[in-house]
C-alpha cells in the first residue's frame, strides 16, 4: 500500500491505496495542496471496474446505521464515510480525475461540518489583505469576476471554503476549480464581505438583511447528506457566518470597476 497526504482548508487527509495510478492522479491534480504530516483523515481507495450504463450525476448520501457513518453513492463510485473516526473508504470504477475530485468535494463537505466549515458555490479572492466571497450558481459570473480581478489572489473560481469561529470567518483556497481550470492559492484570509452576484448594466452594491442573506446563501452551500442532525449543524454554521460577515447584493458588468463599489461598501 502506498499513501499521499493533502491538506485543504487546514484539514489534512492521507490517501492510501495499492493503485499507483490513483496516487499519480492525486499528485498531479492536487500538487499545490500536498502536505506531509499527521493526517486528520484516512481515505482508503480501491478501483473496481464495472460494465454497463452509469450516471455520474446523481449523488446519494445516507446514514449507514451507526451514528455519524454515511454511505455515499454515485454512478462512478461507492464509499463509506465515518465522521467520528475520520475515516473513509471508496471504490471507483476507474482512476480518473473527475471521479476522484467529485468524491473529495463530497467528503470535505461532510468533514468540514465538525470544523465549523462550509463549501460554498462562490468565487473567492484576497485583495489588499482581505478575503471576499462572491456567491452564485453557474452562469452568475463567478469565473468572469475572477478573470477580471488581475490584482487579487485567487482562492477559487467555483467552490470556496469558509470556516467560522465565534466572531469572524476565514476563507480558504481550494483545488476545486470551475471554468478557469486551475486551482486556487493554498492560502486564506479573514472574510471581509459576502456578495451575491447578478449581472447588471452598472456596478452597484446593496446591503441585505441577515434573513435575506441566509436565504441567498443556503442554496449555494454544497451539501448532499440526507440527515437531520448534520443539516441542522450546517444551518447553524451558515447563520453564524451571516452574523459575522457583512452581506450584499452585487450587480456588475464585465469590467473590473466593480471593485470600486466593493471597496466603498
């Protein structure tokens, strides 16, 4: 068995497998996030080829009887995730980057709850020492906004990670990319604002209430588990995030002038 460790948002996981092609994919895909040292999580990986039709889109995450233990199934992999012991095992149909990345997104969405963290459909950037989160589904302009921000450090153009404490929140870089097809910086910054994106004819920022912000944030949280306890904890983390960080609607057109209204917000 061979192994390789990576760390995302301060959460380190060791991938253990007898398939060297798996490690080669992990080493190449997450090269900016490789991190030797004591692991928080152990992920045992196998490959079990299968034939026939499969759908890679539908994800099912459900309890496996024991407290904190979940079964994760999709057309191209099957896994168990045990939150109390921080251990996962997964079998892929083949050792491809897409399947591995998809599983890690799901795993981290579960594992981060204990660390008061969320994965959010958002672009995130650090500019002048402060982090900003720009939320929106596909087509909202996340990647366009990232491309326009040539003077900022990219944390992600698609899936960002936020971890909260009692009075502040911190945004972390991730290797989970969108249209830019490149990983974010393995860094973090204190979150100065959350902006909910919409295309417009001019740049404009409007403050939103906490209720409005929560209504806008929740559909952008990446979370698949059909579990009442975990869902309640996700809601609690999201509510704490909204309390800790100013939230706005951001209307913008395709030029970098949007940073002027963000700086004044």
